[in-house]
C-alpha cells in the first residue's frame, strides 16, 4: 500500500503529483469544510440576533402602555436604518460599476490600439449597470420615511 502511494507521488509524473495533491487538499478544505462551516456559523449568529431582538421588543411591549409605543418606534427606526443602508450600498455599487467600466474602457483601448474594431466598448456594460443603479436610487426608489 505504501509503495502504491509512493508510486502515485513520485511515479510517472516526475514530482508534479505533489502539487496536484496540495491543490486538491486545499480545494477540498475550502469548498467542503471552510465555506459550509462559516455559512452555518453566520446563519446561527443571525438567528440568535433576531431571537434576542424579538425577545427584547416583546418584553418592552409587555412592560407598560408606553412600552408598546416605544417598541413600535424602535421597529420603525430599525426599518428606516435598514432602508438607508440598502440605498447607500446601491450608491456605492453604482459608483464602483461606473469606475470599473471606465477602467475597462481605458485598459482595452490601450491594449487594442491597432485593432480596427472597438473592443473597449465592452467597458460600457458595467458602466451602464452602475448608471442604472444610481438612477434607481435617486429617481425610482421610494423615499425613506
């Protein structure tokens, strides 16, 4: 059994099998162990956070007549903050897409200067995606209350 392993590691591949084993173990570790574990931990964290938030709001609402109003205001404030974060994320995403599109156009123009075709116009794709995101955020999205 050991000779078979040695044959695989140093056999007809002239030592390249070690690199392949290293990369396959790394890929297996990443895709079969690390990513599922971090996803599971993240989901558990979000579940606990939602549970504690709901429990706190329930306790405040049950405490007094003013508690119900305070809990409702807290929920509305959290909703507003969440909407603002989404909008800011879309603004940043739009600006990044525009910048990537411009950089792609410059880069492809520099590479293909002698080409009669215009491959640098491919950079317009992410630029238009960014413009669409910004148009949505500023003109089409419902205002934050």
